[in-house]
């Protein structure tokens, strides 16, 4: 009985003493990894709009507000926030990409943070992830996160996705894995993942390889040890724009009009979102051959959504001076082609080598 009273006094004393010490003095806080959250907009920062019951404005909520809305996130990391842009990702552009790449590189070079999380609209999230994966020089974790429902929706997925993105970024096992994408409990690689569903919360999949890991509020699990392919990192050109590369979508009854118009618009490269194994009609292939003969980089990708595009099977790439995208979908093949051209790599054999870097 006496012991119980002493224990109670002791507990009260401890509580009073701890209340007098400012929180920053607790070793546990500063021992947490430092994660910089860079916000760009998107549905994850969306707010209800009066237009219709389910309408919303993408990018209306600021970075600080986004983080504060996630209970318990402060126990995962020491968080800092920066607003890089406030746009729906359908408006994502070279200017924001360059600003993001330069700021993230600076954060790591100056040792301002141990990891970076980028909040982003889902529409072009895979493209920003792939772009950054090709230009950042770091083995520290960079995680892109978005949501399919705005913060004001019933069962908004933004807070749990952001919690899990920070959890992955703060995890020691996330180092050396390149740029990652976290949504709906899955961790995907920038190269392999793509948005596959217009509305479902399970929209990002990696059709050729599956996710690289899983995350839940209690754990981060990678399916294999970190493996960094010997992929080259490209230098950003001066200025704020990448060279013009057009995507031409193939279909039945295809003519060469879009290809000729890409040539006329002075595109430095053309990516074919081809049928099947990156194929298109005889007329369109002739137009692509005309483009390649003028020194335009021609890359055959596929509109199918999974699988690899193979060289010299249905189309004679050697003879035509074409490149195949292998596993890269058309939107990612476009980015790699832009970076290669910006780095002076335009000869088909060299471009093909760069596309094959992972394989
Ligand atoms: N189109 C918007 C965007 O990509 C909304 C889609 C989303 O974020 O899920 O930012």
C-alpha cells in the first residue's frame, strides 16, 4: 500500500519534470531521420468544389496543412515542408521538373535531409518519378506519393498514403533503390510503375515486375535486396526545357499524318506508341523511316501496357535506324529520349544502349 503511494508520487514527479523540458530536448526526436516533404499539388492536396458532389480543385491544400492532417506522422521523422508548385499534374512541366531536381540535389548535397517525399497528382506521377530517377545523383530515398480521392472525400486515401510514404522514406532499408512511388500499401519503382485505373485507389502497378515492396502502418517490407542497375545519370541541360519529342499513337487505318506533322514541328525525337510489339502500318513505318533519315531519334514503344518491345522481330530496326523502348511505356520512353538528346546522345546504337541499361 505504502509502495503504491510512493509509486504514484514518483510518477507525478516524473510527469511534472518531463513537462518542464522542451520536446526538442528528447533524444528520440532528433534521432529520427529528417524527411523533407516537397509539395507540387494534385488530388492529394484537393479540396471540395461546389460544382458537383464529387468535384474538387487539385492542389488547393498547402504542404504544411497536408502533413498536419496526418495523425502520428511526426513520430516517423523530423519533417520539413516546402511548396514547389500547386498544380494538377496534367499541367506538370519541364520548369517544375527542373526546380524539383535542382532542389532535391541541393537538399542532399547540403545534407539538409536524409530523404525526400514529393506529393504529386497521380496523372503524370510516374513521369516525374522516372525523370528524377534519371537525373538525381544520390542513394538516399526519394518517394513520390499521391492520392486518388481529395482530402474532403469519404475515405480519403491521401493521409494514409502520405503516412506510408514518409514511413518508407524514413526506413533504413529504402536506401539505394532509386526513386520510388508509394500508394495504397505498395512500393513501386519509378521505372516499372504506371497508372492503370482512372478512379481506383489501387491504380499504380508495375505490369512487368510487380511492386518492389509493401508498406503498412507497422512495417516496410522490400521483396529483394537493394539493386541499383548500372544506369547512367543524365545532366540537366542549361535553361528550363528538354528537347521536343513527340508521341504518336498507332491504331487501325493508320496513316503518316501525325508523324509528318511531328517532323514539321521540328521534333528532335518521335516515340511510337505502337500496336502490339511496337508496330504500325506500312504507311506510318515509311513516315518513321523518313524521320530517322533526317536524324530524328525514332523509338518504338507499345500501347499495350505490358511486356517488352523487341528489336528486329516484326520491324527491321537495324535497317531503318530505329530504337526499341524494351520495357518502357511511351511516356517514359519520351523522357529518356529527351534526356539522351539533351546529353548529345542521338546515334541509334547509343540510344539503344541507354534504353537497355537495366537489361
Ligand atoms: N488530374 C489531377 C492530377 O493529376 C488529379 C489526379 C490525381 O491527382 O489523382 O493532379
